[in-house]
C-alpha cells in the first residue's frame, strides 16, 4: 500500500486540553529536570498492530507531541528536545521520508499559533543539507514568531544526528584554527559546547525513550552525557503527559553524583 494517498493536511486533530490542575503532580519546582529529551519511537509498530500503514502511526503521534509539550509546561520543564527525524531516517523508503518531511512542515505551520499562545519558543536542532527547504522555512518562521516566548523552549530535532552535530562543531573549530584565531592543540570542552547547534541550551537532564528500545540512536550524545535515562514500554502514540510525569517522578528520586561522592 502506498503512503501517497494519505491526506495528512486534513487531519487537524485538536490538542488535548490542559488537564485539571488538581491532577498535575506536585513536583518540587527545583527538582524538576530543566531539560528533557524525548526519543519518540514506536509509531510504525503502533500502526502495524492496528493493520494501518506506518504513516498513520506518525499521524497518531501528533496529538501526543502536543500533550507532551502541555505536560512539560505543567511540570515546569524549561527545555524540551523532541527527536523528530534523525540523520539516519533518510534510510527509510522514499515515500515515508517524503511523508515525514511534509508532515513536519505542516505540523509546524498548523500549530505555531497554538505554541505561541502557550508561550513556547520554537527551536530547531539539525543539519541544513538535505532537509527540505519548506521545512526549514516553516521552522524559521516559527522561530521568528516565538523568539520572545519564555515559558518553555521546544527544540524540534529534525535532520538531527549527534555525530553530525559534533562533526559540524569540529569543522567550525578547525576553520578558526586555520585562520589562526585559536590554537588547534588547545581545543577545550567549552569550545565544543559553544559550537553546538544551540549553545545556549543547557545539558539534558533526562532522556526518555518510548517503545521499549534500549538505545539512544545518536540523540544528544554531548548534551546527554550525564543524563538520567528512562526507557518506557509504551509506543509513542500511546503516550502523553502521564508518561512524561511518571519519568519525571522517577527522575526526582535518582541520585545524580556526576562522578563525585555523596
Ligand atoms: C518514530 O517511530 C518516529 C520516527 C523515527 C520518525 P518509528 O517510525 O521509528 O516507529 P517504529 O520504531 O518503526 O515502530
Ligand atoms: C530514533 O528512532 C529517531 C527518532 C525518534 C526520530 P529510530 O526508530 O529511527 O531509531 P532506531 O532505528 O530504532 O535506532
Ligand atoms: Mg523506530
């Protein structure tokens, strides 16, 4: 079955409303992870279980993305990185890649006003080459429109790969060394951190991967070097803010030592 005739543009699923405030877990504000990353996995399996095509699994993920953003706002998370399309995802069939590109572009277009209302600052992490120009254009319009919002930064990781990000940082540093602006044998961790895609965003505290897979698939290797990891069994379309809150609830009880002793 071809993906082509799935008309995703007509699928304007309303977001779940913000839940009853009494249902929001009462996390101590300073214990909540500042930066959470989510590897949103399992859309294809969710669709397959229902006899649907893979792209319908991606469509089912859209309201879950926005429910997760809402839940992150309610919990007091300041930065949320969403792994949307990896540098490895180009290996998928041309029709699935085409769908994911068009769908990402359309979601940003359709949801930017809502994100703006919620106080979301839209960000992007990823490589330009190969990414559809229309996706970059929508991202740039959304980033521009929401640049002064301060409730939460939501980073769409699209055409993102951690190794690509580090290679891009290394290339910029090498260029500066070639120009004599820095000494090539004096590369520091701080210099690498300053050349990541979004150098102002703090390290990731918690990475959540859905769908029961135990790997990080090239997601934020630098920023999440000391992150706590949460692997949850639910397929992403079956998730939502409760899954995020459960992972935050577990995180709060972790003992983060960063190599030191208590
Ligand atoms: C995650 O779901 C979405 C993307 C990687 C774009 P998958 O499409 O990887 O779903 P599974 O892992 O095949 O079930
Ligand atoms: C990771 O999921 C990428 C995204 C969620 C965008 P994949 O499904 O692509 O990762 P692998 O293939 O299981 O490692
Ligand atoms: Mg997958």
